[in-house]
C-alpha cells in the first residue's frame, strides 16, 4: 500500500476550557472537524499530483478512528489577554510533477495577518529555493510575492490561520491550523 497522499484539505479551529489545556485542544479539534481521527504529525511536503479538495469533501473520505497524516500547527495559553495564533503556509508549484511545501508556525502576540504572511513566506521560500528561484529571505513579503508571480514556477501561495485571545484568568485557549492528507 502506498502512503503517498492523493488529496489534501485544510482546517482550522479554536477551543476553550476552564480547567484543562487538553480539553481546550479537544475543543479546537472539534471546531476544526477532525476530533474523531488519530492524527499523525508529518513534515512539510505536498506530494506531486496531490489535489486540494474542500473540507466537506475531504472529510467524506475519512472514517472515525482512522490514522490520518497531517501537518499541524497549534498553540495554547492560559494567560489572560494573550493573542494566540497558529498558521499553515502553502506553496504549490505550477508543474504538478514537482512537490510543494507546507510550513507550520505559531505565536503569541503577533497579529494573525502577520503570522499568516510569515508562514506563507516560509513555504514559498522553501519551494522557491528547490525550484532554483533566487529568493532573498530578508525581503519583505510583498517583494517576495512579486518575485514569485514574475517567475511563473509557483502557482499558488496562501495561508490558513486561526487566532483567538484568552478571555479569562486561568482559562485555557488553544488554536490550530492543519493540512489533512487523504491517501
């Protein structure tokens, strides 16, 4: 049996608990719709010919209790007023014969838009360097996107980012973003 994913979809979620970090994580999994799977964290490659599908379609291919491979970014906090963010960056090559990249990144007190740019930029940089595109990692993200659009070797970059602020003293909050693979 080949373990090369044929499809991929993306989810995000957030959860809260007054008594447990684990419970807030479970609530975030439920919010994302992936609580009934046994998640195995893998690294960051989108295989050649792996097609992105909508979450609703992807979930139909999975069964309760199934071992599911994922790239997962998550963060938890119980410090009131902490802004927590989790993000998955995506970079897909124009040529489906090549592989793409995912990057996971999380933070406390970085705005979600900024964290999304960071994770997207990381994925784009990893893909660009494997495709031989000159890429200055010190450039701002707008400049990086301009380079990528001119070159034509990268078809898409994006990010999936979730955030929340811890609302109460000693309340646990968890956010997650994930790429879910379907074999």
